[in-house]
C-alpha cells in the first residue's frame, strides 16, 4: 500500500495515547477511520471532530476487546455498517507492573485476552477481505518488552513477545499476496499506559511522545517494514540483549524493573 489517503483504517485503543495519535495522523493524511475503545463518548466525539475538520468518513464503535465476544461483536458492527477495512491497527493493550503474585488473576486474564486474543481474532476476521482485494494489512503494536523476559512485567512482556512473533510469522506467511504486516515495538512512551500499569515513574527515563511513535509506525507500515523500534537507544538496548544468554538478560531486566 502506497498511501493512506482514501483507505479505511480500523484503530483499536483509539481513545488515548498512541492510538489517539494514530487517528490524528491518519485523519490528516485523509484516511477514513474506524475508531474503537471502551470509552464510547470519547471515540464518538473524536469521530465527529475528524469528520467535520478533515472531511473524511469516521465511525466509532465501542467494544471491550478483553472479552471473548468483544472482537466478534466489533467485526459484526463493522460489516453490518458495510465498512470495508483496508488496514487494522491492533494497538489496544495494557500491562501491570509488580511482583507476579501481587496482581490478581482476573487482571492477567483480561491482559491476555486483550493483548493476545483480540489481536489474533481481529486478524483472523479481517484477513480474508484483505486477501480477496490483495491489498492492505496489519500494524500490530508490541513493545521493546517483547524482545526479552521482563521480571516484574512478566505477563505483559510475554504477551508482547506473542505479538512480535505472531506478526513476524504472518508477514512471512502472506508475503507476495499483496498484504503486509508490520510490528511497531515502542519503548517508554508518554500515554496513560504508566498510570494503568502503576509503574514507578522514577524507573522511566526519556519517554518518546505518542505522536512521534505513531507517526514512525505509520511510515513503517507504508514502507512494508517488518518491525520498527522507535529511537536509537531502544534499538541498541534490544539488540545488545540478543548476544547475551537469556538468563543473564533476565537478571539485568530484573534489576531495572524490581519494585
Ligand atoms: N506507553 C508505553 O510506554 C508503551 C510502550 C510499549 C508498548 N506500548 C503499547 O502501546 C499500545 C497503546 O498503549 P498506550 O501507551 O497508548 O496506552 P493508553 O494511553 O493506556 O491506551 C490504551 C488504549 O487501549 C484501550 N483499551 C484498554 N483496555 C481495553 C479493552 N478492554 N477493550 C478495548 N480497548 C481497550 C484504551 O481505551 P479505553 O480505556 O477507552 O477502552 C486506550 O485507548 C498498547 O498495546 C501498549 O502495550 C505502550
């Protein structure tokens, strides 16, 4: 795909942070938008604003993607409205920081459902129409946390390893069939993520802006890149761990993330 103009892009987690910035950038590029998150009022107002200010088509469908039925119900609403989605941005996600046993099991279940299950199901549901057209694809948001084990963020980092591996595998599986899959792997980024994860702010250094991260992700998708890690420091951190034993990497990340 060469440009976003006139294409229809579904953004999950569009109500805040990186998702909100994807929506702003895409509206400026004159893409049509399908926004989803649980915050119905926020995404409805966003859709109205983009439609008026950017003269594009923008729809809002509220969904809780951490439930079994959520991704299916969202797909049904979109197809019932006869909206033909060209690109899916699987962005919604959350993490919880702390000793594994200090977070309740229901939270981990929701995290796995949102960060893993929703990505898998939405990809499976939207893929056939893209293959039929022979164009479009998926921009999946993982994390630098997905490249190695992260003690005290164990479940979250494992869900992001899933997104990274899943995206790389599908990119190869569908190469040559007109669609592309890009995995955006941000490091620390300004958003609501850190309030929700309850991560100690003192452990966070030099956060990227959500705007920068979203723009880099959108460019990477258009250029057919497999993965994108925003920022030279994040790129170096991720790649330096590749040549160390995983047990050593886990010890280093444990020191960085220990509460
Ligand atoms: N910020 C970082 O440092 C960072 C670093 C690496 C990767 N990431 C990844 O970037 C992605 C976007 O996060 P962000 O930083 O922009 O955080 P954010 O500001 O907290 O945004 C998360 C988005 O996900 C939506 N969401 C949460 N739970 C949901 C649910 N059950 N069903 C549907 N939507 C739900 C939220 O909307 P509602 O609350 O309205 O549902 C919100 O729009 C996530 O996948 C995150 O893991 C973030």
